[in-house]
């Protein structure tokens, strides 16, 4: 075990972020208590605290690698539990209205597809196997207690529903509760500066079905992504495999006004997509038992990282810092990568005079770089819809044109295609798309196709 930083760390929330962080902290504290308000199921089943877990979730390659580093063998555990291996991009049918389908090249980037309950259950099983982690369900944290005179955290107060509120003292409290409300309340209590917030109002709704894979299912792909065509067509869809020989199929719509309540209406919506791929795959499938719905109003980035400092002993993480539009499947992977970042920061904090303050400062100094890539990719796509609220970045239209040029180049240039996938799978930072060699390759394809002009490319280089 590494040098200890304290007696107890408390993690609020047992989602992907909370469980990942608990695994990291176990090597640096005598005891790690994970407090979860839900009564956790003993198998891979949905739970009330994550209503979105009845919809497809993507564990991107970057997130899968991070979890496998934190919990060695996690990838194998998930595979044995029934997750479906998928080769990027050989087994993915990726459809954009401007370029058609991208080539299905094999880049030796495997991912695993499974339902959110299965992913969380396998991760929870690994956490529960760690001797000094105590995962306590049915514990609703009501307050992070602070000491005003010291500007620090004392512990947490929580309810179990059985008796009077309880309290746990802690050297470190990690807020992985998903809303950040507890951390914001602590800042108010301590008269501390609150973070600024960047908000992108997406107003997206989606409908999901789980169906058995038909006997006549196509054999040339396992995953289908059909993108929208803003502003003309807001519909987009995702099909991904799940355990027990099922397909997870989602139809998303910006500002959707009509709920898809029947299988027939679901199929009709598939027919409105830019290609018939998904309709043809599902038209003869056995109708599902039900259709699940979910809505998401806005992506939020609370800029804790911009504050001069945080009260000693508090660390917001994952959705408590940034909530992504879930349609892009980035949330779980971003949370896992933040936990992986925390592991690096902890190693550096061990010899410090005040290791708790050092790990806080180190994490906040670097967490923005973890969030920036998924945030930029998601908000760029969302802001292409005129009705999306939020400030458009400078040179937004030029950036959108450059993105289109990247995809046109990816069709004919495997090097560009691979880099684009590595960035979208959170294996590489978004800055790699502006590497001089990538710019040259994109320019070459654009010149051949009489595409983007030189001034746009110069803008892209400067971006």
C-alpha cells in the first residue's frame, strides 16, 4: 500500500465516478466509505438513482483503458459477464449525411458494449472486493460539514431512514453525487466563492428499446451510429449490442415534441433518418416489451478548476463538475479518466507537507484538460442546431467546416481516420486534430475535392 494520506476518505455516490475514485483512494487512506442513497441491487439491474441507465451507455476506449488500469483485469471481468467486444472501426457503421458511411477499417481499438447496469455491477463487484472500502447503500448524504474558521471540511451528515442522522468525519470528501449541489452548499456555508458555469441548452429527448437480435441480423457491423443533419433533420440514432444477445436502440431528437409510445411509431421514426440502415435491421425484429424515454435540458460545466482554491478536504468529480449531453456516450469514460488523473495526482501529493491540499490543487489544475476534449466535441455538434442556447465560440462556423473536412479526409486517408477515432474515443486530446501533419492531409483531400478554402484552414491552424 502507498503512503497513507489520512484515516478516512468519504465518497458520495456509487456511480461510475464514485466507484472509480474509491478504487483509487483505497491505496492512500486507511478507510474509504462510499455512501449511496439507493439500495443497491445484488445483480445487474436498474436503480432509481440512475434513471438514464435504461438507455444505451457507451464505455469508450479511453474510459475502458482507465478502468482497466485502476482495476487490473476489469476488461476481462466485463467480457466474462457478457459484454460484447466490438472492433473500431471495422465493426461500426458510422453514417454522416455529408460523407455517407465511413470506411470500416480495423484499427486494433477494441471496446466492449454492455448495458449500464452490467457495467456498474461489474465495477461495483471489484470495489466491494477491496478490503478497506466500505460501500454503504441506503445512505443519503444531506450535508458536507465545514469548519468556517478553518475553511476546511469536517465530514458528512447522512440519513439511513432508520434513525437520527449520522455523521462521518473525513480527511477528504469526494462529491461524486452527480449534481454538485452538496459542494455548492458547502461553499455557501463557508462564504466561499462559487464557480462560474458554462451552459449549453440542448433540450434533447430520446426513446430507447431493447430487442433480441434478429436471426437475419446483418453480419458486417455490430454498432450503427446515424448522425442528424442540422438544421434540416434533428433525428439521430444509435444501435449497440448488449449482453444476452440484445440490441440497445436509441432515437434522439432535439426539442422533440412527440413521444414515441408504440413500436410502430418507433419504426416510422427510423424511416425518417438520413439512411434506411436501422429501419431495415429492425423492421422484422420482435417488438419490445416497452419503450423508455429520457430528456436532458442542458450540458453544464461548473468551473471549479477556475477558483483560486477549494476548502481543504473537498473534491468534486465527474458529473458534479461537468454533465455532458448523454447522447454522445462520454460521461462514464470522462469520469473514469478523471479517477485515473486523481491516481497520478495522489502519487505526487504523498511527499507534500499538506498532501490533501496538494492533491486538490493538482487535480483541479489538470481536470480541465480531461474534460475539454469531450466537451468541445459534444457542444460543437449541439451548437450546430440554431435552437441550441449557449455562447458559440469564436470562429464557430469555420470550426464546423474544418470538422466536415476532417471527416471527408477520413474517408480516403486512414491516418486521419485513426486520429479522429482516437480523439473521439478519448484516447488522445482534441489538439491532435490540429497537428501540422493532420492539417496537411486534410488540406490535400480538400484541394482534390475543391473543398475548404485556404483562409479557413489558416483559421483552423490558429485554433
